C-alpha cells in the first residue's frame, strides 16, 4: 500500500506533499466507521481500508489525495472534480486507460454541471500559473479560451479581474518558491550542524 501511495503521489500529484508529511494508514482512528476511506487533514493521514485490488486501490488513493490537495473542502465539488479529471488525463497519458476511465466514471457520480463562471475561470487560471509559472498572461488566457470554448473578447469582457488573479498567482508561486528554498536551507543546516 505504501508503494502504491508513493506511486500515486509521484505520478498524479507531483506538487503535493513534497516534504513527505502525509501518511497512509489502514488502521482506523477511534470513533470512525470501519468500512470508510477518508482523508484526515488534521493528522495528515489518508485512511484506506485494506483488501482492495491494485486498480481499486489506485482509484481510491487518487480520490482521497484529490481531497487532500483541495485545502478548503472535503466535498466532491468543482475543485475536487478538477483534480480528479487532471489525474484521469495523466493516467490516459501514461497508458493507464482503465484507470483513466475509472476515475472519470467516479467523477460523473458527483458531477455538478460544469459552470464556467468567474470563480471557476480564476481557479483554473491560478492552477495554470502554478503548473506552468513561465507562461505569460496571453498564453494562459488563450489556453483557457481554447479549453473552454470562449472567444478572447468575451473572455476580456466577462473576466475582468483575470489580470489581477494572474499577477497574484505569480506572486504566490514566487513566495512559495522562496519559502521552499528557505526551508531546504534550514534542513541542510540542521543535518550539517558542524558546517
Ligand atoms: Zn470523497
């Protein structure tokens, strides 16, 4: 199970839990139903029942990690669905066709009709910047337009804050990169107390 967890992390959520804080456990915490899988953000643990086959386990891990990645919600809403569909795309890309189909099927069970409103577009925009920090504003917008079938002038009219959202996301990425560098420097110091 540990191996599958590492594989799922590496393959589908490479940006998540880079410091290896999250754990996986098949032992239920006190007071929970025994036959439930869950993502517990407080203890940073994914609880997964034992006894699943390999493909089921993979689907399940992707489902639960998709919750873990979405920091504000344990629900199966748009943010979770987007993570799942990204994972499905990635699974398809590495030839795991059945896994990709299983993920898509899972998402369909929860599918709210996709509403392409400002909130959704700005979230997508942020994700795009995080995924691809070097892409300039025009590139990100033209990707969003083609992905969701929006004309450029319609985009500019409907999503007037897009530029601000883009700049803020860039700033976020910069800050996170800096924070990670500081953290890694500290860790190096800690493991090398004599230097
Ligand atoms: Zn769930």
